[in-house]
């Protein structure tokens, strides 16, 4: 999954702003390091986009509905009743 570069830059900037004033001269380097660490850490996570999640949720929902229908059909067949 790709992460929005603007979001990462904003988070890195906020982290860099939290650096004590005595290190202000290093702010640019610190911000870049924060950004690199965030990108690396997030890349290691197995995340999916919201769109991918929604698609899989829909597939699961349809599969569950089909399974329930098959279970009802099996129950009817075992009882000797025709399905309708």
C-alpha cells in the first residue's frame, strides 16, 4: 500500500516541530529522518486501502449469504422437503 506523501510530510513536520529549540539548526535533517523512519515503518505493516477493505468485506458478506442459503437448502433436503 502506498501512503499519501503529504500525510507523511505533515507528520514528519509535526514531529520535527516537537524537537527542542536547541536543535533547531538540525530541524531539516531531523524532519527528513522522521519521514524516512515513518515510511520504512509503515511499509513493513501489511495494510490495505479502505477501497480494498470494502471490496473484501462485500465479498465476505456475499459468501456468508450463500453459505446461509446452502445451509437452509441442506436442512430442507435432510428433512425431505422441497426447496422453494
